[in-house]
C-alpha cells in the first residue's frame, strides 16, 4: 500500500510552529508513515530546527509533482512570501498573516491537484491572519471559500478517540439560541458521522447534548430539546445515524462511558470542549470538519510568549500529524503526481 502524502505548513513563523515541525519530523518512525511536502520559508524552517536542537532530512524542489520521494524524506517547497520584510517574532503582524494565508493556499493547491491527500498546519494566529487580509471569522470558512465548498462545515475537536463538534461555534453566548435550528443540529450530526467514517469508524455512535439544565425538564427550563434537538435526532436516525441523548451537559461524560459512544455534538463552543481539554489538552487536535480535504492542526495557539526558547511541547501537533495520516488513508483520494511516483516505488 502506498504511503499518503501530507502537505504541511509552519503556521505562524512568529510563534512555535517551526519549532514544533522540527521536533515532530525529526522522529524517523513518524516520517516513515507518510510522505511530507512542506511549504515554508527555508530560513524559518532552519530557525525552527536550531531552536529545537533537532533536524530531519529534506530536499528542496519547486515541482513536487515530478519528484520521487524516498521513505523518511521530506520535500521543501521554498516560499519566501510576497512581503520581503523580515518577520517580527513573538507578536501578531500583517507580515505573518500574509505568509500564513499564502502557504495554506499552496497546500490547498497540492490537494486540489491530487498531489497530497491531507493538510496539517502548525499553530496559526487569527489576529495575524486578519491583519494579513483574512475576510472570515476563522480559517475554516476561508478554507471552504478557497475550495468553493458550499456545504456545511464546523470545527471538530479530538482527544485520543473522543471526537466533538458543535452546532454553533464562534458567536456571542447571547446569540446561541437564535442560531440553533433543526437543520443546523442535523447538519452537525451528519458531519460528525461522515468525519468519523473518514477516520476509520465503521459505525460511529454519537451523543447529542441538551442545551438547557437537566435537559430542559420537559420544557420547565426551556423547550429547545423538544422543538429543535429531538426532531434533528429523529431525522438523523432516519438517515441511519446512531445518535443518543439528548444528554444534559453535566452528565454527558458518564453517558459516553456507559454507552461506549465515540463523539459528542454540543450546542455551543465550550459546552463539551471544556471536558475534552481536561481529558488531554496536550494531546488535543482540531479537524476542519466537513471539508472535502482532511485538514488537521494542534488545538493550541502560537505561544508567542515562548518563541525561541525550545519550550514548546510537540505532543498535540504530533497527534495532529498522525490524525492527518489516518484520515488521508481513509479519504479515498487516488494518488496523482508526486504520490503516483512514490507509489510506483513502494
């Protein structure tokens, strides 16, 4: 079986991204699980290796589609960026934001050309991206726009084999109820089901959370369970999706363990994410859920405050890389270009 090809970017060079890439790809046993094409400024990659005190072999190219990669080798597509000014480290800047968007755009192009089957990006900073021209609230909807993908998508968080998505996300708390709908909850359930299938779960089992205390107590504390959540669950079951609940927020974890459930659909950003991060913040991964391309990253930020100090822990980013590999293998993409050349050599 041919190895998948992962397109990787450094995230924000002003943060710990280059250091994390160096620490993770320095592991020979991990590099041998996939082929990696890095889109990065060579100098920033080298700085990351210097900070980490670790190296990995790479070969520079501007035509990855024509390359044949050796096991354990990475390709580097050198990208200096359209802004020639030096990076300012430890802060969010327009320079970094432009660089982030340009390298992610190249990574997407590799997947669209069939050269790579998934993307993994090191931590980035939304403020820097907005300074650099990001016209959306987050990178997920920028990805969807770049891919011309009109369908529902939402951020998915993963720790170990516990997955979580949410019907509303980056909005003020006061707007949650007005943004909940039967269709929105159903779309989130279906997205979680499909994402889990892509990650290798044959029959995903999904918990759905209630919105109100005690699950609303039959309307005493709110009726969204009866008017929105249960109808969405009923429609999901008609589609053959195994859903359970709705469970009150404070008992969902107990239900997950008792029913051996794989994932949770919550109604708002922090409802289950808090428990998930307590389970293993240092292992947390974010998946850009619902897109036609598997895209993963660590669940933490750029950690500007520790740039250059070799203090970044690579465990979450390592899990993001491993999950990108796993999802690439299940994406059904047919190798083309560089990956076809690689496959011939396997």
